[in-house]
């Protein structure tokens, strides 16, 4: 792709972004139907199917980074993606929801807070891995990467076990009264699975195109890999979460919307293990100061929403919850600070 002109590469980048946007809507509708078929809750569905499927672009970017040895771009995309995907909740809370109450007060269980605390723990493991010596390798990977994988798998068992906690039955009944959910049109289950697979494949293919185009564009625009990955590329790869989130909130599936974002963010650091195995080079020990900065920023934004879900405040500011406004302010300030750190 390096032989192509910059305008052509930009077209490839935009077309891939559009394909990701379309696929996100299909993934949201089909995941909803799969959840209903198997009787899984919204939290588990968001933590597994949507979280993995909507992060397929990052899978492709990690693979592309290992192939082109542009690991800085891949690491910046993962850690920067966690922060910017959390900001997607601001759009869902304000323009997307158009409600008189905040999104965090509409979720039906503490599953979201649990997912958020797991994500913060995983991000702390990322920082431990980044500060560990490169020589600390076991089975072609690092202990921190294995710990991240085990933490993510363990969180799935916790979510499955606690999602239907009886202590939140009243909250579920209250949410049901204000929900605007309309059941999707019935399709044969095999068609639903086929549509899910098609959208997932399209998302993965678009991610490959983004990975190749981003590597060239970051060089031609003279941007460091971590900066391009944490800003422009992270914003584009957050499109599936935005699409699926808009579908979910407009259908009254508030927990699915938040779980897709927060549980998806918890899945992203698992890709460090994937990248290390592909490149035979530990990714976390090579993390630079901007990477650690983005890790802390992602944990901070997640903590704000965890507090919002627990407090369930009904207060609104500028058409969104107080927690969403605070997240937006912290993110803008954080990205501004990133440019000073990355110089």
C-alpha cells in the first residue's frame, strides 16, 4: 500500500470506516437476537459477542502491526481506544438517548459496575506488564499478559453468576416501565448467525485495510505511531461501538449499550498476548510514557462511570448525565496533555 498515493490511501481509510459503521448496526441487531435465543442477559451478551466482534478491527491492527513491525501504532490504538470508546458513552447518553435521565441511571443491574472494576484491574495489570523487564518471558509471552487473559475469562464467570442477582429485581422492574424496546422482526436463527458472521467478517476485513492504511498515513503525516493510533485510528475503530450503542439505547437495551463499551474495553488488552505471540516480541515491556498515560486515562474515565452506575443520579447537565460531562472534560484535557508527553 506504500506505493499508492495519499488521496487513494485516504479513500481506502474512509471506505473501511464506512464498512465498519454499517457492520456495527448488523452486529447489534444479531447479538440481540442471539441473546434472546439462548436466554443470556444483556451484560453477558455485550461482554462476549458484541465486545469481541466490535473489536475485530483492533485484532486486524495488532496483526498488521506485528507484520509491519509498527507495534507502537498497535499499542497506541489499544490503550487509546479504551479511552475514546469510553467517550462513546457520552454520545449515547446525550444525543443518542435523548432522555430526561442519564444513561448510567437506566442500567438494570450492577453488572456494569462489575465490568468497570474488572477493566480497571486489567489496566493496572497492563501497567505492571509495561514496567516489567523484557527478559521475564514464559511460553513466548509475559506473566502480565497471561494474567490479563485470566482476569478477562474470570470476569465472564463473575458476570454470568451475578447478572441475575435478586437484589436488583426492583431496579429491573423500574427500568421496564420506561423502556422503549421493541422486539426485532423475527428471522430464522440460522440466518441470524449468518448475518452475524457476515458483519464480523466485514469488520475484520475493514480492520485489515485500516491497519495497512494507517501505517502509511502516520508516516506521511509525520505523526508518532502512538499519537495516530490513540487519536485518529482509535476514533475510527470506535465506530462499531457507536453504531451498536445507538441501536441499543434506542431499543431500550441500556445495559447492552454500556456493557458493549466497558466489557469491550476489558477485552482489548487481551490482544497484547495475541500480538506478542505473532511478533515474538513482548508488547507491554516496550510501552512508552504516552502508553502508560493513556492507560491511566482509560482507568480514570471508567471509574467515573462506575461511580455513576452505583450512585444512579438523575441530575442532567447540558442534556447528559453529570458523569458523562465529567468524562468528556477529562478526556479532552487528557488528550491535550498527551501531545505534550509524546513530544
